[in-house]
């Protein structure tokens, strides 16, 4: 029987992962990862990166990603997986990272010898040996320069979808131009991690897709074109160095003969544009319609949602990217996720069960005890030096701190996602802390929204596999609707749905206003929240 196999590959910070799916049976055949530190130790990365300058400069090695791709395919061959039956491949890359290439890149790719490893043949194609990645925060000066040149915060956001951010590609490219002028001049093309690896599979320079292009501060978010003003504000002659932009669902070509000869892929395998890991995860977790958002509770917490219509965060904290469906998506990143939760858990020597027990026993609203939890420097809202504020309690109050941190995290998430105008109807929760029902119940009450709790692993690679399937069926005129496609892989069970308790709706609406005032008071010299907090305590806790 003819099977419809599709492959998704995700090049993340610490590893490269493949997810192979069989759409005839709606099943995942294999998830397989190459961990960079463990399997490619001679690149000397730590957690996939090299950092210097007190952690401000964070780079990785593009050759390491290529070598991981070779190792991955070798492993799939050894496992006797039907690579020759794969109909289409797409991929995902950590966003914002840039790869700098000279004019031999194209010819080298075209003439790859399938008897030799790619890595050895690509040694001379780079004008910058290492690639700055999303963890780099060394471009504050360039962010300011670009923002100023674009006319300030508002025009920057309304052109590119985001304020200038240190990790975004434009500021990183400007830094390279300013500090390594000769190498910048020698650079013929600049790729993202996603389009670079797509080029390797394609055997020639691949386009950048709108989803990942939106994380560069260079693409016009309304027209999906490189924006002249943004290009000029960043570096000279940049347009000539950037690949063209395409829809995330565009077929960019067929797999190059190198992979056919070396690993046994079919020469008919089609390649769909790669995208960033967040746009891919949007599909991998099933956010393909209006009203759906996801919270990912990991090292950092992220909130992302599908958006039918474009809206901007004029505070400059959140991002708008293009979604792989052709719509939009929001992304907001909070650095104080698990580490902040753990700081409280560990301070009181609790395990997660005890932590959950305290959440169950303490009342919503926490007797008006409010925490602003910046245990680490925070991205949203911007807090450069770690500092924890407590209103109405101190650091030794165990119950106050346990409920305080969790309520603070979700109040902050609700507050800083208000700019997304579309109504949320359901939230999908993923990531380590989403296993904790008590935490999700508080999130559900604060957002007053149903939360679906489910295990999703490798959502970016799965998203890439699903995207490749969608484009393949479109190309043979057997179109499947996005939602039908993702639902085949998302099996939510009823007992994993957490319903908001309506009883607390008003309380959390009020508490949000108190939280907003506390944040403004501390970060923006706003009015003292004493009175509003007192009123809140009186309304809900006076007896
Ligand atoms: C998003 C971001 C990260 C990277 C790495 O803006 O910087 O999520 O994509 O995963």
C-alpha cells in the first residue's frame, strides 16, 4: 500500500530533531534528536552555544547544524525508515539567528560530491565563522540606531511588527557591518537558520519565508516585502544580500541529488519553505483558527496566539509574525518562567505536590498579596536588573509567596497580551509546568478561559511535518483544511480540559487592575497602588 510519509526537521538551540509522520494512518513514526553538545562535542558548545562578554554575546556554529543534519539522516537510514517514500519535507529553525556566506556558497551547493560529507565541502563558504543566535543581547546600540532612523517606536512597530530587539536579525546584521566592515562587504548572502538549512537540502540558495522573515526587523509586516527604509537603516546594499521572501507554504523545489544519492531519498521529494520554530509550533500545537492561544510553561514562559487580523503591541513588548497559514501570530516571551517558580519552591523546601497543595488551599486573590516576580532580568515588561517586589507581605510568608508567584505570572501574561484584540476562546497549555493542574486552574481563572492540557513533544518539528503535508496535498489538488489536518494529530481528552471558575471572574478582573497599578508604580513612576489594593482587600477579604 502506498503510504504518505512527511518529514519535519527542527534545528533548535540545543539539538536537531526529526519527526516523521504517516498521514495515511495519522501517526508519528519516529521522533529522533541529535544533541549538539553530546554528539558533536568537538564544536565545544555548551547547551548548543558559545557565549562571551558576560553572556551578552551568544553564537553557534552553522557547520555544526549541517553536520547534525548528516548525522540525523544517517541514523534514519540505519533505522531502516522509508526515506525513499517521503513525499515532502519542511523544517524549522530557532528564530532570528543569521548565517553569513560568500559568493562560493551557491556553486559549492550545486557541485556537492555525494561520496563525501557536506561539512568538509562547506568549509570555505562562510564570511563569519559563527552565527549570532536569539540569545545574543549585545546589540542595544544598533537597536537604538535603527529605531531612531525609522522614526521611533511607533513607526518601527508598524513597519516591522516589533520594536527593534537585540536578538533580531537586523540589529545583528548592523553590528556585523559596523564592527567587521570588510567581512560584511565580502558577504554575498545572509540567511536565517531556517533558510540556510533549507538551502542545504535544496542544493541552492533558498528563499526566506514570511514567518521567519518577520523576526528580522527588516520585512514589512503588511506587504511581506523587504522594507526599503528598514534595509537602509540597517546596513548598505543589504537588499542584494538577502534571499527573496516567499509564503511559508510555498514549495521551494525538490531535494538535491546529493541527498538522493547519499541517503536514498526519492528525487521527487518536494521541499516546502522552512520557517521559524514559533510559527512551526503554532501549527504543531494546533493553533490554526481565531480564538486559539497557547501558553508554553518552560524555562521561560511564552504566550502565542493565532491572529486573523493584524494588531500591534504599541508598548513594544510583544511581536507579530506571519503564521504559516498566511494569517498572523503573536508571540510574547517572559523570562521569569520555571526558574522563578523554582526559586520559591526551593526557598521553602517544597516539592511540586506540596506546592500544588498550597495553591489548592489558598484563596484566589491571595488576601491582596501581590508579587512582581523579576527573579531574573525580565523581557516583558522590560526589567534589566533582577528584583522582586512584594505588596502586603514579605519573603518569609510561604503561602503568600507560592500563590503570589503563580498569580503574578498569569496576571502579567493577561496584562501584556491585552493588545491582541481577538477574543480568546481556548488556551492550549504545554511545557513542563503544564503538568501541574493547580497552576493551570489559576491560569484558567485569571484568563477566564478554558485551558486544554496536553502533552506535546517536538511541536516545532511536528508543525514542519504537517506543513509539508499540507503543501504536498495542495500541490496535487487534494487540499486538506488546516484544522482538519492538525486535529488528526492532537488528541485532547475530556479530563484534560480545565474550566474557569466563573465565581472568580470579577475578583480577577479587579485584581488585574491592582496588578497593573503596582507594575506602573514600580516601573513607570505611576500612582501609589495603596488605595486600590486596600479597596480590593476590603471587597474580597474583609470579614
Ligand atoms: C522567539 C525567540 C525564541 C527562538 C528560539 O522570538 O527568540 O523563541 O525562536 O526558540
